């Protein structure tokens, strides 16, 4: 059962009185982890109960946007309860992903001191991640790019390569060289808008560099972009979440979305623009593909941006079935 479902059950139980409703998670673990809601406002929490001595090292506990860390003495001071508390409901998506990640890191720990260390280490990682979120949300270009990656994830990869393998391979949000990196190949994703002469813009000389990659493909999604007609980025995110609901990949997806700069706090902005796919193409990036790589550059030259005309790339078009077979290791 997902954490979201557990919280929802706790929120509807217990009436309007004050207090806490809790549910233990990871019962196989030696650590004492609980999901909780504080009544009557149904504030969501993650709780870790440890020996007081294990919590002595908790100084300057990390916190984040819309999220607080709190400490409480329990059992006459013999134990300490460490809490993550959702303070801003608009950060619920971030909070859910954070709790999944923190609990997953703490559960395997063999004692309370290790559990506290894992808790703090994960929170510091998320603190750095949250600090990178722009207060204004994603630019129009970044929104379109994220939509294209989610379109490929939803409509091609999850069904044919599996949810967990796909989300683990989605490395674009982590600023990797390619947007999807599978064991048997990689895929770079580009989107364009409008009907004019289209070019695919490369942000660096590494994006089409197949060094160390068994096979490299370039995916192009041509979009019509309008106000209120088509699918919004918010709808695409919701569809991806629904597709992965109940799978281990669901929590990983939330982390990837956050790393990509997507936050529920900005969703009202993302509902204004909608996308309608016009064309989808895969290109096989081989030695004679029009591109620049590190090997092509003279010493001292780097951070190169360049464009590839879609009309020229068309000579390297391959069927989607060929791409899926290559990435999965199946024969065509």
C-alpha cells in the first residue's frame, strides 16, 4: 500500500479530535518508523523513534521548503521522536517523495545511531535539491522539454521496457549526458514547436557523443503549443504518476520530477499551456550523423551549443520498434 493511501486513510479516521493517528511502516526493520497525521488539521508526518543518546548528534537538523524537522522527548526522556512535518500543503508532492526516500534509507539500518545518520544524510541531500528549485518555476522551453521526456516515458518506454527500468534510466533531470541511459543504449530527447523549419538544439558537445554507449538514439517530438487545447504538463505528470502508482518506481519518479525542477507549487502556471504531438521520430546516431563531439573540438574549446536540422537528421530515421528491441536486448 502506498504512503499516499496510508495517509489518506489516517486523515479520514479519528474524527475531529486532537492528537495523532499513526501507522508503522517497514515492520521488518529494527528501526521504529511511522507515518502519522496530526489531528484535527491532518498535518502529515514521518516519525522515527530512537534512543535519546542516538539523537544527541542531531544539531542544525536540515529542513526544506514547506517542510520542518522537529524533535520531541518521549518515554520520560529515554527516547526521542524525530519528525518530518509537512507545513505547506502545496509541497505535498515533494513531501511524499522525500518521505519515501528517507524511510527507504533509514529502514535497513541496524541500530538507532545509524538510522539517525541516514536520516540526516538524506535530508541534507534533499535540502540541496530543494535549494535549486526556481521560485518562478520552469521556463517555457524547460516545460516543453520535460513534457517530451514524459511523453516518451509514458507512451513508449514503460509499456515495453518496464516501469522500474525506465524511471531508473531517466537521467536527464540529473544533468547526465543523455536523457535516458539504459544498459544497452541511451536516448537523447528533443522537442520543437511550430511548423516552421525545425532544428534540434544541442546544449553541449556531449549530448550526441556515443563514447562508451552501445547505441545512441535521438528522439524528436514535434508539438503544437496552444492555450487550453491539448494536454498540459500538469496532466502529463498526473498521467505518469497514475501509470506508475503502486510500483516501486513511483517514489523514484517523484525524485526525478523534483530534480527536473517540477514542483506542485508552480502547477497553476503550467496549466495555461497545452501540447498536441504532431510527429515523433527516432534517429540512430552513428559515426556519420551530423553532430559535434569532444573528439571534434580543438584543445581548449568546450561548452559548445549547436543545432541539427531535422530535415538532415531524417536520413538516420529508424522505427520505434528497432529502438525498443535494441534497448531491451530483443531481436528485431
